[in-house]
C-alpha cells in the first residue's frame, strides 16, 4: 500500500485509542492543574512535526537509497539532546559516552551506504525528517509534563490535520487507491495503537527524567527493526549492521551503570 495511506489510516486507529485513554483519565484520574492550551499546543506541535518527518522520510526513500536515508534520519535524536542540554539536563561522563556510543550504533545498524553517488534531494529530505522527528520528541516531552493523555490526543489531531489533506490530494491524483482487505482493516488500527503506545512510553519516561537521555534510548528502534527483519523475514545482516547492534548494547549498558 501507499505509505501515506498506511500512516493516515493507522493514525486514525491511534486517534481512537488516544481518545479512549484521555476519556479514561477524565473518568478515573486527573488531568492536573495545567490549562488545556498548555498540553494542547505541545501535542499539536509534536503531531505536526512528526507528520512532516514522515512525509519527508517517504519522499526521501522514493528518490534515494535506504542505506543513505535511514542513518541520517536516525541522527534526529541530536535535536532533543541539544535542546535538553540547553534547558539544563546534566550528564555524567560515563552516561555521555554511553549515549554517543549507542547513537553511533543505531546509525550503523541502519546499514549506511558508504559508496556510490548520493543525490542532494534525498539527503536534504532525510535531514529535514531528522530535525522534524527530533522536534517531535522534544514537543512530546513538553506536553507530557503538563498532561500525558491530553498531549497524546492533541498529537494525533495535529498529525492527522496534515496527513488527511495529503492523503486526499494523492487520491485525487489516482494514487493511494489500493482496496482495503479485511486483514488490513484489522491490521492498520493495531499499527496506530502500537505507535501510540511507543509515544506514551517515551513521553512518560521523558517527563520523569531527562529528555536528552530518553531521546537517545528511544531512537535505538532501528536495532529492533533490524533484528525483527532478521528473525521474521530472514534478511541477512551486513557486517556494519552487526557492529552497530553490538555498539548499541554497549552504549545502553554504559548508560544503565
């Protein structure tokens, strides 16, 4: 299926789950003392920047190679790390070394392409995607410090406000018109719910700790994707990817000391 269609429809599933979560907190918990605008603005900003990142990522992949685009995108963690340090986050030396090692490992695990000509357009789009994803992480942290469930709901509203018009434009151009099978109707909402759970865990962790540390650890997902592809799809790992996996393990161990 067209990737924008997958993301848009799955985000609708995430929106439904976010609304249920928000309603549950309203009935059996508390949204805190922060005004609605406090968490809503952070959440909408996170959703919009995340959607921009996704659209740029797919555009980059359509014109470039994954071995170039994916490692650049993985560097998006540098954005919340920088903003967190400017805000006052403090690292010990060993934690700093561990985070740098883990981030380098994530880039290597993405399978960087070290040879051949690389076009300017996919590199530029990948860099924009990295910055957008990094800002989304930082905005998620800001929203969660006011209201976790509210910011997640606002985030889904923000992303869909950009994704739905993009999807409709594609359909008007006879793209993204693949039929929905019963299997996809069941799978797409689960994909959106999984994405929401990941965002919830990240936002909850960053709200209780330092976003600069949590952002790096949360950006190690290429390693999980790589191992799943190896286990379920039988994909062979390149030497540089195996080295990347090893470095991420070392980095995480150093951070955990």
